[in-house]
C-alpha cells in the first residue's frame, strides 16, 4: 500500500483535508493506494508558495535550470522499474509497457533540458539608431493536471517544459494514479528549489479548485468535459488554458492495401494499452473491396492480443465501454470477437471487433477508451475521408494507403492535429500539433510547448538625445 501525501511549500504531509480516497488494483480489485485529498486551503497554500518562489526561479540562469532538469531526468530513469510497478498496480498497464512509457518521459525531460537554454528572444530589423528585440519570459505559475493512462510520460512533458522555461508548477496527478504522480514528484522535487514544484492529490474538486486559483496557465490532458470546465474557469480568471482533450480517432483502410497488414496496424492502434491511449484508433473506415478479408484478419489479430493486454483502469470505465458495445449490437452491429464482460475479479475486457457499424452509434461517434474496433464499410476513399472528418473531435487520424495522391489528400483535408500515413503510431521526437474542436487547444508537445509556457514582449530601445 502507498500512502500519498501533498507537497506544499517544500513540506510533505497529509494536508488539511478530511477526505481520503482508495485506489484499487484493476487486475484483482485489491486496494493499492490511500490518498489524502487536498482541501481548498491546501490548494491556496500551494499556489501561494509557488507564486512566492516564481521570481527567484525565473531569474535562475537557463543553463542552471536545464542542469536541474537533466539531473531530474537521470533520477527518473534510475527509478523506472519502481515507477513501472506502481503504474501496473494502479492502472493495469503491463510492467514492460509501463517501463517503455517511462523511458519516453525521461527522453522528453532531456529534450526540454537541451531546448530550454536556446529558447530565448530574437532581434528585429529596426533603424540603425535603436535596438528592437522579442524577449521571452516565464508565465509564472503553471497548474499541471495530468491523466492516468500515461501518467509519467505526459507529466514529464508538461512539467519539463514548464520548469525549464522558469515557471513554478503545482502538479495534480489523476486520482486514478495518485501514487505514480506522488512518487514522480518525490523523485523530481529535490532537484529544484523549495516550492518550485508542488504536489496536490485528490479528485475532481481538487482539480476544479486549482483551475480557479491564482495561476497563469492551466495545462490539462484528459477528458473533453473536464477540459471545457477548465477553459470556462480560465475565461473567468484570465489564465491561459492549454488543453489536450478526448478524441474519437479514425483509421481509413484504402482499397489498395494488404488486408492482413492493415489489420495488424488497426489492432495495434485499437488494442495497445487496452485502447486507453489519447490517440488510439477508435473507429475504422474500410473500403468495401477489402472489407471481408480485412475483418477476418482483424478478428484473428484480436485473438493474438487477448492474452497480452492488461485490464481497463477500473470497473467504471469497463461498464462504460461495454455499454457502448451493447448499444451498438442493439442497433445492428455484429460482434466478431470479444464484446463480453469476463468472469472474475478486476476490470478486464477483451479485444473486441464490431462489424456493420454506423456513424450514429455512440461507439463510433463518441470516445470509447477501451479495446474496441468498430468497423464501417465505405465505397470510396472520398467517402471515407468525409465520414472520418464528420466528428466533434479532432485529435489524430490514421490513413493506410498505397496512393501518394490519397495520402496528400488525407493530410490536407482531415481536420485533426496529427495525421499518420501507413502507421498507427510513430513520429519524430519533437513533433507538435494543434488539436481541433472538442479535442483541445494549444501545443502540448515539442519545442512549441516552450512557447506555450512563456510570454513574449516586444522591446524597443533608443539612446537618449545627445547632450544629456
């Protein structure tokens, strides 16, 4: 059992709250974490301490901030096995996959440690008797509210970018993975001055109080509903809202691709991390010419994934996923494999393939966040693009095609922040995108995240008149 506390003004403790939460292992339903829930006064105290620490950290030399982040990255890397075990216990991700995602987080910390000192101003072309420049400065206090599905890697991105640019951070991990965030904060905090990094643990009311507090940025990765509530809070306070929210990401299978290969890519996109990935494949549009062999191959692929995926994060999510599957079946979809709640403890759900789906089914229209691949048959690539684009979300999309013209058409026309051609996952380090519609706003990754964490000031300097 892990007993999670708060880090406020450099001191660890339970805080002044009277509530506690217990996290259950999604594999067997046994308790693994007890959480002291932060009170509103704890939130206010953490933000006040971060505000007081902000000027000193902002004045710290960028190279010194980068050195601190490098040291923190090394410490996280050294604790990767421990963090992976905690992640596995709290949200069910297999230890090997958890270790890989922690490695990605370490890489992100190091990337920002390298980029931070170079993220400076630039000179402008003014007249010869003046100096004109664009100067960058930290925004101040950043509230980082992070998700449970990839708790270390996502946190490392937001925390690393905020800290290296001179901001102080009040960090609230998800209530589903509080010990993972607590242990990460324990590892990171000693490398920074007091109150530069604070930790608040708790559930939605804690996040809501933090979003309403005296902060300059609220950076959130999570659901669309929560993101919209944060955006509304920021509209009232004047803080910047930086949001990566939900998605219902499409995958298109063109008529000229190998169905077996397309099924492998689809299964990877839909079933990895039990479908609990922000950019998971959530709906599939397959050309009629290859639909039958594709569905047969995808059903077989689901069978190979069945033994390897972990449980969903909790039974509440499993109930929501199964409700979408059941509603689709009632509306005419066919279950080719999966689609049943297994006996026994925990929150397991099998890889599921649904055929004969339509765009109005919630399993297609809404975010599912489970190992479900609903398949819609289309008669042309243009139809697939049109239907894929018809969504309240715009996070990512995948297109499998042998046609360069179709690839060009897809990345230009699909209203999504990320478009992947012939790969369910992948991309160069440092890639950044703007999510669209209900999927959020602002850059959440890459060098551009440093821009989001800073403010820019135009400066014009002239010499005083001669004779003074």
